[in-house]
């Protein structure tokens, strides 16, 4: 189905029926992150496990946002509600775990819309702090989030046996 004239992509909250359509984008996201230096290796059933963890929480403690153009999903964002440990005040915060836009649709504003709708979802639940991680080698994503007003707070370092 083509986009309505003059409207462009449709960015909306995802529903359980979207999960299978998200899979190629999710897998592309993690291939892209590996190319940029993410050291974690995903098991063969990683997407199935992710989907299984998201579905029961979707809409309550997890958010899925999708971008659709001419009937095809071209981007998505996902996040969850989590609680900080007691020594950080036990506040409920948001955690954006995944944001991806198909390469052919980047620089069109879809990423901004995905993140904005996810942030609105957290805000509607009175969540004032939202965190995300970016692969250190993904300069474009770091630039993108800075343009949206995000700031760096922590740097993650990794030590793995046999790699040092």
C-alpha cells in the first residue's frame, strides 16, 4: 500500500502482529553493530528470544515503534521500562534498546520520529529518564542522538578473557 500523498512514512506504535515483520530489520541492526565493533556474538535464536521477551510486556513495560512506507517496515525502535537499583534510588526509567532505519530510508527524518514516539510513550508513563547505548564505532548514531538532545554520561569498557 503506497504512502498517502504528501504524508510520507507512517510511524506508529507496533503491535504483536508486527513482530515477524520487524525481524529482518532487527537482524540488520545487529549485523550493522557488529560491523561497527560490537563484540557480542548473537546466538542463532537471538531474534526469537528477543521477540519472546518483548511480546508479554508490549504496551505495558515495553514499547515497539515502527515506520512503514508503502506497506513495508523500514525502521523500528524498541525499549523497556526498568528500575534502577536501590543504591541509585530505585527510580523507574526507560531504556531504548534498539533503533534502526533501513539504509535506503536514512536521513529522511524517520529515525527522529521513531525516537520521539518512543520517548512520548515513556513520558506518558511519567518516566523522566531514558537511557540508551550506542556502539562506540557508530559515529553517525552518536551525532544523531546528540542532535536530538541526548548527552553522554557513561562510557562502557569491556574486558574479555583471551582478548587481552
